[in-house]
C-alpha cells in the first residue's frame, strides 16, 4: 500500500538518476514518512480517545492524498522510463505490499476473537471475506452496518480504507495509460492534472448529493465513489509536477526565492490546517446520517495534506527556505519511525481495541484500556514491520517464504503447528458467529413492539403553527413525544406500557445532532405535544449549544426531559454528555428535568445486554419508570 511503503533514500539534488531508478517503485520523498506519522496518530487518537480529536478521521484522508501522489508518480516515472506501464508487475507489487500483513492480522485477531465468543464475532464471516477480497467497504455497506457505532464495534472495520485504496490501484493505471498515450510531456501531464481535479470535485459532489438524498453515514463515508477526492488530489499533484520527486527535476525546474517562500509557507499552513481540522471538525455522523459539512471538512483536510506534500517535493524542499524547515521537522527520527510503521499501526490498532472492548470488565479505567491497546499496537506493528513488511519489501513474497522454509525443521514444524491451530480457530470463529448480537436482539424486540403499536394508532392531526400545548400536572402518554436512540428503541415496550399513547421516534446510532430536526418531524406527524423527552446521550457528545437549540425550538410553554446515558467506562464521551445534561437542567429547572438512566441502571448491570449499553426487557421497564418519574417532576415544576 503506497501510503505505507518504506522507500529507498532520495537522491540529492543534482545527482543524476538513471532511467531504471526513475521507474523503480518507492523513490523516497523526504518528509512523507513524517506526514504519515501525523496521519496515523490522528486516526489512533480518534479511535482510542473519542472526544479528544473529534475530527481525527481526517488522518485517513491525508493517507489517501499521499497514496494518490505516490502511486501516480510511480506510474508516470515508469512510463517515462520505459514507454509503457507493466500492469502485472504493478499489481503484484501492490498486492504483496498490503496483503500478507493484512491476512496475518486478520487470521490472528479472528483467532483471538474465537476465544472470546459472543458479540465480538458478529458478522465475522462477511468481514473476513471482504478483507480477503479487498472489497470490505462495499460488503459492509451492503450489510447495512454502521462505521460510527462505537457501542457495537466490528472487528475489522478499519479495513475499509485499505479496500478503497486497492480498488484505486486496480483501476487507476488504465486512466494513466490513457492520459499518457501520446507521451509524458508537461502539456499531457498537466491535462491529466486537470482531469484529476475534475474527478476529485465530482467525488465530493457525489458525497454531498448522497448526503442530501438521505444516504447513510457509512455509505457516504466508506464508498469508493464518495471518498475518492483525496486520492484524486494527490494524483493531480503528481501529474502537475511531473518529475518533481526525482533528482532530474531538481536540476530541470527553476524555482525562485519567492516561489520557494510561498510554497514552503503554504506547506506549514497545510500542516497546521490538518491538525486544526482534526480538532475542530465535528463527527456529526453520529446523527445517523452524513451531513454535507462533514464531507467539506474531509475535503479541506485533503487540501491541507496536499499543501504539505507540494512543499516537500524535491525542487523546493532541498533548497533554503521554509519548505526545508518543514521537511526537517517531518523527518525527525520519531516521526520517521512512526511513519515507516504506519501500516502496521493502522492495521492492528482497531482490532486490538475491539478485542479489549469485549474482553475487559466494563468498569475498567479507559485510560488503562487505551494505554494497553497502544502498547500492544506499537509492539505488534514493530513485529509486522521487522518480520513481515520489510523482508517482503526486500526479498519479495517468494524470498520471504523461502527464508521461513529454511529456518530449520523444528521451526518449520512449529510454524506449521501454529498455522494449523490458527486455521482451526478461524473455522471455530466462523461456526460460532452469532446471528444477532444480544443488543440487536433487545433492539429488535423493542422495534417490533413499537411498529405494532404505531400500526394500530392513528396520529392526531397537526395543529396550526400557533398552537401552544399546555402541560398538565397529570402526565398521560398522549401528551408525550420521545426522541431516542437504540437504547430507547430497546425500551419501547416498557415506555408504551407505562405511558399508553406515547409517541416514540427512536433510531440506532442517533445522537444529539438529530434532536431538533427529529422533534420537528414528530410535531408535523403527531402535532406538538406538551412534553418532549430527548434521550440521545449514548452515541456522542452533547453540548450546551445543542441543548439550547432544543429548548429554543420548544419555546416557553412545553416541558423537556433529558435522559442521561449509560455505558461502560470505555465509552468515554458519555460522562461529559451526562454532565452537560445535568448542568443544563439545573440552569432551567422550571422547564427541564433529568431522567437519570445512568444512576438508575448502574446498580443493575445484569439487566443489560453483553455490550453493557442496551437494556433487556426488565431493564427497559426500569428505563420507562425513570422517564415517567422525570415527567412527573417537570410537570410540577414552577407550580
């Protein structure tokens, strides 16, 4: 995989580069290992410490830009050196870079998951199939799974981006062949760069249109068509600069002091901008959909990564100026070390975290979990780099296998035994795959009950926009509407039993981002009811601004109940959401009350599913009682 290649040292400016060298894969661009390091750290923090960098997913987009740039540079260099592109050789090199380490990781983590059993094996057969065939993203999109559901994480979710890149590797050489069919002159390559820009804009536009059409967050985020803009931007830069990554370009391209200053400064701004995107971008995908603004953040991060790459190309980074300083920072030894191991770090961190998620007690300090996962990830990534990726890069796959075969009869016998055991464990994992997780079963039960009650009920006519429902001291179900997530959905039978006639709109993976729009939709369907319950603290952060928006929409006459969330200690965003809810309710006690589900369920964890988030039947009844009590409190507030 190009973003994780470990290339040869770059020639110094002025040093001739042979045709063979120019056509060789992996001519090193100083500074790119450091950019890889930044990207992989952003992704790791986003996954392992949710809330610290809410937009850390932009690290993947930086990887995409790097890949598009390097792969296109490789193809152009090969075409310039030989007059053609050897497709078979190109594809074999790409596959051997990514597949051996990927398959080893998949087999090992699935084998470990077999020991745990239960929910961690959910969908494992299709996940392995998707990973092995490099179409993981489309397999999961077709299955309807959610990339953003952190309460029931899938074992191999991170493989989606590897699949996107491999699909790019499969198709992109044909585009380059078409672009360069009449030569590799500057005019041809720059026309190709404009084509890449058009393709990038098209991909972003398709993502925005899909968002507006109501496509799921996973479809928009993981789709190759909707997430190819970074790859195209990187490819466009490679075509625009032509030979800017080899020594010949250092001599041929005349770059003035002003341009070096401008491009170097742009590179620094790009690096700062990438970090700012990771910090400021909001993971609004938690709403269950993918708003257009989220795509714009990813495009912005891709442009920032592009700005860094254009500054570390040889014609500016090897001459005095801010570009050289930027390259020196990115080439610091710790950055290079992380960048060289970025493939292993990315490949292993997620499944290790998922295994920890399902195996550690719910009360385990999340800092301990994060520390343990990071330590294991660093160790395993080093082993992968040293004993799998580097030997295969230097010797090829056949040479690596021959080396293993010549390790001695005892070693071969031991390895054969390990392989056999792993194969048996994978088969066991396949056989033990549950049809549904325990949480899904609880949610499905609630959804069936809710659908049945809604089918038999007729919504009241929506009143005029001037209607102001007046809360009564005695609360009945037909006065209440509930906006909730999957926890609410699992509790729907209990809510309907306690408050007959209650209106419920609950959806898996919904978070507070969807609160106001969902209340508006319910008002249009059922008419504004005097009591509104918002139960969206499980799937993401809750801010005072979001709470203000809800109360502002409701006006001064209607009453609001906010339900706190509960999750094991590893769901680190829930305590912050609960605190925001408690503080907001205290500041608006005449109109807002708290249904403290967190406090109610904490002594009764046996009433929860294996994920320690979703309630079973008895837990749902407790949830309903907690909501009813809060409604009684808010009904009498200010009286």
